[in-house]
């Protein structure tokens, strides 16, 4: 049993009858499929794996490159129920008393915050999200989910500054306790003091995360957490892929 349900990472969707191919949408203009023709790209995206069984549904997943996710989004085809953008926070360290004073108490001593190097890593991600997550591709995050630790929230805000809480896009931000795997957490009152426009009602929720995701109406969802949680999540889907600061998975829920 993995952290997201019963694990079976090597069962292809086509063998289980889970994520079935939908009727294709006609195109009035040519769409680039990353060097593949439409059928090949569509077939490649459908080669998902059953990676969890939760309650009354099987969950299939496929890890993609960010460019592929943008192509899927722009095509308009509902290959996946959810496209998940997974942000791993960069280098972080506990805030010292001196650092807290220099930030006028906004950063509380002991909170795990991004270092200068970690901030640079997040800004590097900004280049990728700016190129592929925009109106032209349609790969626009409709929901941000952060783990209850300061550095994960900071990484998300720096990687997607145009969608920060209170922005003109009105994107919802939620802190969820189930997308976290570390004993190090930031007290909710500290997070709320620094980032007051984030919803913390689920910060202590450790119930099934995939079930919760399946109930959300948003399709493109960004999740920011620890590198170990992100890598574990992706390894449940397709073990052995290279770890990186921004990973993307497509998810299909097949209700039994």
C-alpha cells in the first residue's frame, strides 16, 4: 500500500480498461505535437499506469514534460481529468533569530524558509512556467495547493508570481496537510500571518489526497511540497524518472 492507495505501478491503462480513449476533437488549425503526429502523440499520452486504488475508483497517471502538458492543454482534448504541476522547494534552512529580526518578525525563528540559493532556484522555475503556463497554451493553474511548510509556499509564489493570492486572476490557494511528508512543519498561525490570503482550513487534513483531488472542479492544479514528497508521488506513477524541480503528471480517475 503506497501513500496514495494500493500501488500497482506497472499496469498499463490499455490492459485494465481504465482510462479509455475519448472521442477526438476536430481541429480547425494545425496543432504541433512535439514532433509526433496526432495519433502517435495521443497514443503516447494514453499509455498511463494504474498507480492507486482509492475508495471506488482506480487512478491512472502519466508523467509528462512541461511542453507536452502545454500541448495537451492547447489541444482541447480531455485526455486527463487533471494536469498536475508539481513544484519542489529548493534549498531551505531554519530561520535564525537574527534573520527574523532583519525581516521585522515576518519570518519566525525556526521556520524552514528558502535560502538565497533556494530563491534563485525558484526564480529559475519562473522561466519555465512563464514560457509554458500562459494564455497562449491554456495551461493556466486554476488551483494552488501547498504543504504546511513555509519554504513550499515561498517556492510556489516565486515560481508563479502572476497567480499569487489576491491577484487579478483570482486563483484559489489552499494549504493541505496530506501533501507533506516531513516532520518539519510551519505552525499554521505563522503561515497565516505571512500569507493571509491562503485557505488553511485543510492544513491539518491527512486523509486521502487523491480522493480530495478527484472532487475538485479545477483541472490544472499546481502543488508545491518537499522534493521527497514530489518524487515519491511521481515514483508511484512511473518509477525511475529523473528528479527535477518542476514535474508534471496527467491523472485520470476511473470510477468503478
